């Protein structure tokens, strides 16, 4: 769904996609969240502890400000800092990144088959 106020998917939707989508390299995904005392902090996706209804330890999803890839490989080159989703800048580039990744692998497999 779309968050009507921002025209942007919610933190929950993007979190779920990253969690379950095997094409997104979770090992390189960072979550930027607002800490009440320290400002914006980053934590690896795999270390992020979210608040659930049955326990209060962790970070509420509404404090997430962005998801990004710390590094990724595209066309054989390592790149850094691809923003997947950013609330403040109203960026949702998860599909864009997947499309770009798909185009690269399609072009590579096409070239390899000749």
C-alpha cells in the first residue's frame, strides 16, 4: 500500500520486503533510525531489533529514516551507499535497484550466450 500522506510506502512495507526478498543483499543493508538522544544512527539490518506488541525492547519502526545498501556489486564493480528508501527525501528506490540489477544480469547472460 501507499502511505497517503507521503505518497510513499511505509517503513513496515519496506522492512518486510527487505526481510523476505532474496534479491536484496540483507548482509549489506543498513537501517538509519532516529535515536532520541543521539540523533540518526545506523545499524545493520540483521542487528535491528524492532518493537513488537509482546515486548518493548527495540526500536519502533516509525523511527526509521532510511534503508541503504552499504555496498553492492553492479557490473563487476563494487559500489557504495545506494539509498533504497528515505522518508525525508521521499525516495523509494527498491524497485529501481532491483530493475537495474535485473538489467545487468540479463545483459550479462545475453552477452555470455553469444
